[in-house]
């Protein structure tokens, strides 16, 4: 697939699975000027008061303002491509904030080169990690719709317009998500990361929306507060689970972003941190007495699916003893699970690198979407 191809979002939004939740998010009219989130929401007050900023650029008052935040730290190799993918969007009402953690590479030079761009603001100072940077950006945002895009990922053409149309078409949804394209460090396409049908349990099973594709209503962020800065690896899973208690997500069958895999990314090289947090997020959810009994009853299979995912990753990484240990945990908790079918392919991949595991994941994603 050509990554530069124009991707037009369908107007029909599919919502498969999950319990419908009566929304409690009063939508703000687009013609009402917005304060920064830290000034408007008590839950965000710890991130304010923020500096005064020029009025956002509104080229079409009939459409909502969208605020995109990019957390950045020493990723100058990719940052400009990320910025350009945002600023080249066709969507008319855009506020873009880059929150840098005090980079020592070329990031600051890149950011300074955009001083002429009225839609973009940036800040560079030490922070407490990726979640803290996203919080700083959203606290300063004034958009009706919020998103974050990591500094090594990109939007495809019309991504913002696509997701805004999806939210406008479904007033019940608190957020929308779509598909992303995995790429290598050079931006060459790999497999497609399919968004899976939404349900709270699917989120816990790690069938989470690809974070570069998620756009959520400002009212949602105001109601649930900042991302948990203690979550260094699974802040997205944690936040989507908190959001799911308020209103449902909606799946959009469109390709809207790229997700870059490279040696320095947490997704590629820091699995142990993900493991701990995946399990902690799930256990925290099932320990909540407000969770309905029928959902709490699914704890065993859900935790089993997490261990099965861990087993597949360890097998792919060439650590068979750890892989088998996690597989035993999964079988003990939930019995045979569909996710376990990938396990022998992941082991075989170490001997015959034919891409069978990746092809199986792609096929399963096509079937499940």
C-alpha cells in the first residue's frame, strides 16, 4: 500500500460489541470560545495556570477546533515528518502543541524553524515522562476534540477530517479510532494495525485502539482528568479504560495514521515494562467494586489473553523458556485461547524468518475487524 495515498473516511461508523453507556457529556457549541482545559476543568487545575496564547485559528466556524499534542524527546530523526503530517492536514481548525522534554539533539532547532506557523506552539522543559508531556499539552489546549500523536508517528492525509466526521456522525460516542500502518524506521510500510471491535473487555485483552488514530471529545478529558503519569508504557490502555466507563468508543474502518517501529521505541525494546502495567491495569479494573459482576467474571480469560500475548512476544524475541512460562500461566487461567495459535508461529519464526507470525496477525486482524 502507498503510505502517501489519500484515505477518505466513510461516513458510516461501525460499533460492534460492548455495552452501550448513556452519555453524560454535554457537547459544547463550536461558536463558544474555549479556555484552556486547565482553566476550565478542576481535574486539570494542577497543570495550570497555563500561559496566555493567541486565539486559535478558526477558518470554518461551523466545525470544531481540534487540538493535537505531540510529546517529544530526542527524536529529531522523526520529528519533522510528524510535524509536517499534522500541519499539512486539510482540516481548517487546528491547534498543534509540541511538548518537548528538553531534548539535546536536533529537536529544538526543528521546533524553532516553525516560529512562523500560527497554528503551532511548543514548550521545551524537563518533564516526568510521556504521560506528563501529553497532560501538559492537553492542559493548554482549547479544542473541542483532542488527540495525541507521538513524535515518531504520522497522520495520513485527511486523518483529522475523517475522525471529526466520525464524531459528528455519532453524538453518543466519546471517542473514535481507526486503523494504523506499521512502518519501519525509514517509514517503509510493514503490516497494518487493525482497530478491533470495541468493548471494555477487548481493551483489557490489549485489543486497544491504535493511539495515533484516537480522537476524543474535550468533555471526556475534562471529566476523567489527566493521564496517569505512573503509567510509562500503558498510559493509553489505562486512559481508554477510564474513558470506557463514561461512554462508548466507535470504530472507523479507515487507515488514518502510521505507527513507526524502531530500535529506540518502547514498543520494540521494553516489553517487561509493558507486561507489568498491562497486568496492573487489568487487575485494577477487576478489583473495582463498581464493575458489574458479569464483567468481573471474565477476569480469568482476560488475564489469560494478556499472558498469551506476553508468551508470543517472548517467543518472537527468542526467549523460549519465558515464553513457555507465560503460556502455562495463560492455560492455567483461561484454558486454550485463540491468541495461543500464534505461539508456534512465533517460535518457528526464529528458525525460519518467513514472516508467518506477522501474516497470521494481519489475517486475524482482517477477520476480527
